[in-house]
């Protein structure tokens, strides 16, 4: 119970820090994300794909929402342990709470935007049961992002190389995602790319439909999620007593 309260207070503190110094305060964090998503989705739909349909815009925007959430959690978690090293040294707080707080803040923003996107879709096309899938996916994405951050954050604390390498990897993964590719080329490399967890979850966000193809993709993603969960848990218990030595 004490850890939950600490995480909530940590998330509140992080929220205040992000808005500090801006005229619009915390609102700027939301507006910045909206601007990026609108510009990118419009550029891809109208510029790259030369399409003007609301369906294509919805697909791109929902895919970008998923990607921005994952990217934000990983990027902000990289230095989360170093930023809060005082708590780790002074009060022996478990280090998993720091990336978790980052993921919690990103999830709050993500879910608000996703809800607005669903409202837009309902207004344009009417109610659709398939949108229920879009409401369930954020939970799996949250867990996957957190598990990934739980491995990367302590590594970034120990090795400085991890931060720039992660940044480059995120950029490469973005350009290989279904946000950019409508159909992957038929070769071994892109077959592997197609079934990477980030590609699978973005694809599910873009086409939230209850069909056999999506159920297979969701099943594969859940296998990835379980694997990352086991890996991050084992990694945490291996490193939780040693991480303070590197701060």
C-alpha cells in the first residue's frame, strides 16, 4: 500500500516538473503530443499515401498514438533511476517504481487521446463493437512498455551507451512499423519485422477488428508480453541489490 501511494506521489511530482516553466503548464505536454501526431498522420496520409479518407487518417492516428506511448515510456525511463537516486539510496525504494511512474503518466495522456479518437470514430461512422478491442489494447501495451523499460532503465544507469543506442533503435523501429508500411515486402527480413511486438501492437491499433488474423496477432503479442514479463522480472531480482552501487 505504501509503494502505491509513493508511485502516485512520484507521478504527481513528475507531472508538475514537466509543466514547470511553461506558460501553459502541464497543458503544453498534451498540446505538443497532439501537434506531433496531427502533423505526422497528415503528412503520411496525404503526402506519402496520397489518401484523404477519414478511415486512413484514423488508422494512422491510432497507430501513432500507440507508438508515441511506447516511445515516451522508454525515452523517459532511461534516466529515471538516476533522476531519483536519492530515494533509492536514502529510503531503499525498489527501482521498478521509477519507470512505472513514467509509464503511468504516459498512460494517462494516452488513454485520454485514445478515448477522444474513439469518440471521433463513433461520430463519423457510428458505434462499432470492434472499437472495444481498441479499449483493451492499452493495458497490454502499458505492460509491454513497462517490462521493456524495466530492463533498459538499469542498463542505461550503468552503461552510458544504452541511451543513444536506444534512441537510434526506436527511430529504426518506427520507420519499419506499419505506420509507414501498408504492406511489407515478401522477404525473410520483413517477415521477421512484421511479427516484432511493436509492429504487432501498432497494427492492432490501426485495424481494431475481431477477426482471425487479428486474434493470431494478439496471441503472438501476448506471447511476447509473457516473455518480456519473465525476462524483466528475473532481471530485476538479479540487479535490485546492485544498482545502487552505480549511482
